[in-house]
């Protein structure tokens, strides 16, 4: 039964977005609540509303992507979870996502026209990204912009607006810049990892058009600095005493990963034993910062810590595993020169 359920749910590709993005957007909810001093009694229902609206949207993105990429994935030899499935199965999945999204739009955004408008724009952005005749995915920079908007910018905005709080326009502008630039970095990281298969399939992504070196320079000189500056101002606007200690904890963790596990941090170029810069901060330390900030006004907010551990177990499991590996290497330091020679 478990195998059948896993096979049936495969088109949703939850493993590619649930732990990667969901805690980040929940962190945006907590950050927004901290900035506007929203009581925790209004925060936890917003968390539930966000999950109810986000899950069908994220599943729709994966289903429509696989449906429209079948031919290209076959050429490139890439896994496609809808390959070999019947048309009825595909239409059932697509119809289910649309139906669930419609229910979410009616129930989760009742009396919240700004958030509803951004939510609907989120669906349209991904439809334009994948579906012909637009199919922005194959149109270079417009495709990257569409993915960054649909994958980060718009969800960050409607998750903040779900609180129905009078958030400062400056805060929303900074939130838009930060989420957009991080979204750009995320899609370009993905395209760099797929550049060979995209060339083989004839998919004209931005990395294929511009070349990896030019894209890497663009990220390093423009997108990443804008992401860091906007994030810094957002954290400053929150004014929480937990911001700097948890930033320091993240930085210390990254240095420890390199020093004792040889796991490096990269801005954009995927490589063995590396992780995307700031990703772990956004997944773990960012939401935790503002859970702690909310707990100063209502200790019940601390319930969100074990809730995140239950909802996103892999994120927390990897964190614990890295701690154990570091402790082991502290006791028994490896000879990295010998290990590197053995792997070459």
C-alpha cells in the first residue's frame, strides 16, 4: 500500500519543494508578524491557511512541468514522473490541483483581496512558464524571471499578506527584492546543474544561451549583493535580539562544515560536496529567529519549534547528522590529502 501511494503521489514531487521552500515562506509569515507586532493568536491560523494554499500550488507546478516536459526529458534521458502514465491519470492530477487551488482561493483568502490577487498571479506565472504558446521556460531571461516570481517572489508576498496586517510599503518592497533575487539564484543554480541535459534536449535556458561563466558573474556582481542587502534591511526592520546570534550560528556552522567535513558553500555553481549559500539559513535559522521573537510576547509560539521539526524532518535530521559527523572528525581527524587522492 505504501509503495502504491508513493507511486501515485510521485507527480507532486513533494521532495523537491516541501522542505526546500515551505519553511522559508513560514519564516516570512513569522518575520511579517514580528515587524507588525501581530499577536500569536493570529499567526498560527495563518500558518494553516498558508499550507492549505501552498500545497496545491506547488503540486500544480510539478505536474504541469512534467506534462509539458515529457518530450524534452525523453531526449535528455531525464526522469519524468508522468512518463508512461495514462492521459486519464495526468488529467486527474491536473484537475485535482486546480480544484484544490480553487477551494484554497475561496476559503484561505476570504476578505483579503490583495493576497488573493497575488495568489492568482502565482498560478498564472507558472502557467506562462510551462504552457505553450508562451512557454517562458525556453525563452532565456523571461523564463528565469517567471520562475523567480512564481517560485519565490509571489509566494513570499501573499504569505506575508495573509496576516491581514498593515505592513509598511518599504517592508514589502524589500521582501520583493530579497525573494526575487534569491529566486533568480535558485533557478540559475538549477539550470547550471542541468546545462548538459538541456543542451542535449535543445532547451534554450538562460544558462545555455549566455554560458555558465557569464551567468555566474551576473549572480556574483548583481543578484547576490542585492539579495544580501535587502535581507539585511529586512532583519534590521524586525529589530529582534535573536537576529545576530542566529546569523552567527549559521556562519559558524558553515565554517565547521568546511573545516571538518569539507562541505563548501557556493553562490551559484553546483559542485560535489557543496551547498547553496544561505539556503540552510533560510530553511532553519531564519524561521527559528522569528519564532523566538514571537515567543517573547507569547511563550506558546515555542510550540512552532517542534512543529517545524515534525513537518520538516529531513532538514533537522541533516543538521543533527552533520553535528555528529563533525564531533567524530574532531575526535578522529581525517587526513584530507589521503582522502582526496583516493577519490581522484
